[in-house]
């Protein structure tokens, strides 16, 4: 899979959106090593004066991301933990039943997805880990959200966040034919949503990604409290 870097279609889009004047608070689920999407978003926010909150479930990988980005003095808050806690993770049998119906993913992927499930389950029960629930006690809205984290809870992350996003939602890994797994269901469910406009749907680029914008007649969160919260965190 190609990395998300400046000079790539998705990397340049993340950077450009983060630079927009009215994009100040961004959220990323899935930091990885910090060199890809995190870098693109944080670079744009540094130029525009915004903040990035980014979740990474693997503590060792998060430490690498912190080390990789520290030289740039980017406005980033690193959060260790899965975006949603264990209670949001269904039993494997429920996911298997959904896959067996081939509604979102082909049934041929069942063995691979079971391996992924068993490998990722450990991250949902880590002690002293952060979650979106904790973060949203302090930050009440996000101008841009990039979902590229948990394979099995990304759809639930979208549901939890959808009324907290004021402007942009970006989904990565939307094309199962090209290796996408995380946001296949989320893409399908949002294609005809009444609350979102699909600005770009790059189904064939990399593993597929989609850019959506909240409709004016949706339910954006007021920014007044968010600015106060951000000012407090900057201290």
C-alpha cells in the first residue's frame, strides 16, 4: 500500500484542508508512525494555527510517531488508546455473520478478518488508555476528522462522531478489491446520507478513500465552547 505523503493525492488533500482558515480542530484515528497522514494534517495546521488530536492504539508505535514528529514542533496531542473502548467491539461471531452475507466484505475474506480481529482485540481493553469518550468531555467539535484506525469499530467511530464534525470527514481504506477493510461499510452507508455531501470518492486510488462535507442543513456543533476548550489545552 502506498504511504500517505505530500505529493500523493490524499496527502496533498489532507494538507490543503488542514490549511483552510476555518479548519482549526482536527481529529485523526490511526496515527501509525506519524510520517504519513499525521504529518500532512499537522503541517497544514501549523500554518493555519490549528490543533490535531491523534489516536494510536499501539503504544510502541505511538512513541515512534512522537519521536518522528518532535523536530517539527507541530501542534499535535498524541492520545494512546483505541478510539472506542471494549464495549463497542462486538463478538467475532457478529462480524463473521455480517461478512458471510457479503453485504460489505466478500465472504472469501473471512479467514483474514478473523486473524485481524484476534490481533486487534487486545488494544480495546488496555488500562489507562484514552478514548473518544474521554476526549469529547473536553473537545465538543472537530472541523476535520480522518478515520484510519480500528478495522472493526471504524463505523461506530463515525456514528459516535457524526454530530461532532462541523465540516469534513475523510475515510481511508474504502475499496476491498484494492485491500481496503476499515471503512468499506462506512462508505456504503454514507453514500446516500442526508447529512453529508460526497465531495470526492477516490475508490481506485490506493485502497480507496472518500471526502465528505457536512451539509448546511445538518447538525453542526456550535464552535463557541470548542474555542474555550482549545485555549485551555494550549496552556
